C-alpha cells in the first residue's frame, strides 16, 4: 500500500479535513476516505484511518504541527477490511494516540483481541455504548448501529457527529455517486479508460467522455457486482479476442476483456445514481440491514435527531450537503416496497438466497412501519 497516492482537502476551515486514497481490484477502484477533526481543547481526532503512506503522514503531521498531536484514532466498523487493515499501521505512527474501536470486533480465521489493533498495549479501548463516557464527548456524539448478525461475524457501524462543524461522519451506510470520476481516481486514469472500452481491440483513448463512461461502469460493478446491463460473454470468444487486443500488457490482464455491455447500460447508472441523492448501497440493502430493520431504523432516528448539515462518508462523493430528513429518507427501503431495478440486483438476490439456504446468514425481515419504530 506504500504506492498509493493521497489527496487531502479542507472541508471546514481550520476544523475538518479529509484524506483520500483509492481501493479496488480488477480496475474497479473507488475512493476510500479518512476524516481528521480538530478538538476544541487542542489536538486531532482521526476517523477511519487509511494507509499511512509517507504522503499521507506528511499531510497529517502538517496539521498536527499547527493544531496539536493526534490524540484519538477511531475505527468505526467491525466488518470493513479496507478500514480495519490500516488501523494498526496507522496507530503505530502516532504512539501517543488513544485508539477507540467499534464494539463486537472480530477477525478470521483467528478471532484476535481488539487490543492487537493499537500496539503498544493498553491504549486500545472499545467504544462505550454512551458517548458521554469518552474523553472526546465535549466535541462529539455518536450512535452505534448493530450488532446485526450475519453468520461469520456481525455488522457494526459508528456514526460520529462533530457538534461544532455540524458534520456527520459515516463509514459505509450512506454514499452518493458523482457523475464525474473523483479527482483521486483521475490521478491515474488507466482504470476508468480500461472500462470505457467496448472491446479488447478498442484502444484506451483518454478523453473526458471516456473517463466519465469508464467511471459510470466502475460504479455499476462496485455496487451490483454483476449489473443487469452486462451480457454473458463466451470464454473462448474472449480468449480469441485477447490475442487481438490493443493492449496485452500485464496491467491490461494480457488482453483479457470479458465485458460486453448492452446499448442501454447508461440507464442502469442513472437509476442507481438518482442525481447524486443519498444512497444505501444495494449490498447493504439486500444482504445486511434488512436482517434487522428495527434496529437499523432506531439508529436512523437517533442519527436524524442531530442538527447536521453535511455528511462525510468514507467512500465516493464528499462532503455531501444533506439534512437529517434526507438522511432518514435514504433508508425508506426498510419500511416501504421501494426497490432497485430487479435486473441489476438479480445477482445480489441470487447470492442472498444461497447464503440463506446454506445457513450462513439469517433470513431477511419484512419492511416495518416507521411509526412503529418511533414508538419503540
């Protein structure tokens, strides 16, 4: 991970900053983001650390030189490998910081204790249920979603509210898909240009239109795994085309390009993006949050009680100008029959049935009335 580029920007002058890198496989890459917040009493809090590359550390240390040491590092999830994997390395770069992790941490194949995330010993703490029991309670409130049982390990996410800047920090539950490829993705445009092609023989031409086209397809892969607009491709035909590919380098997977899109594929992207509205990812909708809609909606109501006017998620677009009511509406799939296009979520639903049949995940629970959640 030492080769990752990092971009950082100031979200709220002198108070909130974001640092971005990219993550992904098979050239399906999306931004991953950590947030740095200045504390009233001096020092910094880090939410969801990313890879501590030299470029990333220079940016953080520049803030530390101006506003004080990194005092707290928060891991706000238990199941996101892309977030958990960097907490230990990041924390070792700031040995004076206290590490706080979401409860119900787990690891596989060995279930290691949370204290291993923040060596040296005795500086890693599990976030208490009540945010008032933390040393940063004057600056923040938080609400813990979960644990939602998923078989191998639970799903947990911690929403963190910075009172002074009225900023809501989230990990995975909310995203917004930009129409243009994010700046961090465009530092090396190869991934978007790779997916902008319609065949292996088509060269990767760098134009704004191709960058946008490739980004839209990456978003469909990232959210649906196998979107409905992607047609089946014969393996042997793909192999023959690889020998006539415009790029047969290792970076281009030796010319192997098993993608064939329908002519109307852009419609799937527009239905997914919904003009940049707040979105709960299809995987969370269909495989995770519907396992316990009551607990999820109680968490939504708690978060919506805060007076925030922006959301900073760990992925895709940020910051998002959003109200508590807009946040609440993003979870309406839990109490209505609203659904994403069946042809696009067909693969995820197939996966859902397999996981249920094999007893890996519990069955989904039917949508509930929001009024029942508020009464409870």
